[in-house]
């Protein structure tokens, strides 16, 4: 369970608390990378130390924060050197895989587990496990999934389409986020058949725009990717419900 808390802390620090402007600026200027690392360190400070004794937590904590800086610094240098959309998309995927591996290895290598009195009190709350699972699902589907889809669009699009993607109104991004949350809610409640109605309603709202071939292709890729992320994420995390 504590590994899930670590993953949630990562997604919050690396996506929710890292807006697109900061993510872009840290590639060009090291001070913005430092700001991101400070935010990451604070989030993990809150996630680890209240639940793990200081003597057992301090070394894993330093490794997690230090490795995050190292991975992001390497990616920053690589993205500047190999500045093409294929490499940037691949580096984003590799970056997240490396972070996930570090958290998993640290968790098992140091046998991390919540053990403080505070955690003992919190664990008495009813349905705490399920609340954490639902929270992690929401966190993943809100910002990390949106960032992945945006980078996917950049990877598959030509220059004009990329510019159009950057200029898309916030309402479109919010609709995509809500769509993923609704699909996840339906899966948690075993209402798989209703997912089709959600996608149909979205398509009806975009009916006129679908006459544009470029928009239709982007819409199809975005919708399928969004739905697939929501379905896979929810099915995996649903296994941990009690």
C-alpha cells in the first residue's frame, strides 16, 4: 500500500505541481529544474516522513529526490541535443519508466512501510485503502494522462497540427479529463456497456468538426488513447480494492 502512496506523490509532484510552463522552461534554464526538484522534495517529504521513522526514511528519501534530479537532468540535456519529436516523445516515456523503477526498487530494497503512530491512527479510518486507490486513479487520469496525450499529438502531428494543438481551448482539455474520470467511474462500478454512450455523446458534440479530416484523425487518436488509458489504469488499480 505504501508503494501506491509513493506513486501518488510522484504523479502529484511531477505533473499536478509541474505546469507546462515550468516543464518547458526547465529544459532551457537550470533554475527551473531546481524549482521542480524543490517541489518534488517537499511533496515526498510530506508523503514519507509522517509515516516512516526518520532513521529509516532519510536515506531512501535522499535517493528518490537525488535520482529524480539526475534523471531529469539527463533528459534535459538529451532533449536539447536531439531536438526532434520522436526522441522527445521517447524520452518522456523513458523518463517516467525510470522514475517508476526507482520508486519500486527503493520500496522493496529498504522494505519501506508505514509504521508511525500517525499512520496507525489514519489506518483506523474506514475504507482508507479504497480511498487511496480512488485518489491515485483520479490523479493519474487528470494531469499525467493529459500530458501523455498532448505529447502523443505532438509526436504524430505535422507542424501545423502541433500549433493547432497548442492553441486548443482549455474546455477541450477539461472535457478529455472529465471523460476519463467518467469512464473510470463506470469501470469501478462494472458498467462497461455505458462507456459507449459517453464516447457517442462526445462524438455528437463534435459532429460538424469531424468533417475536417485532420481534426477527425486527431479526435480519433485522442479519444481512443484517452479511453484506453482510463480503462487500463482503472482495471489495474481496481484489483487492489478491498
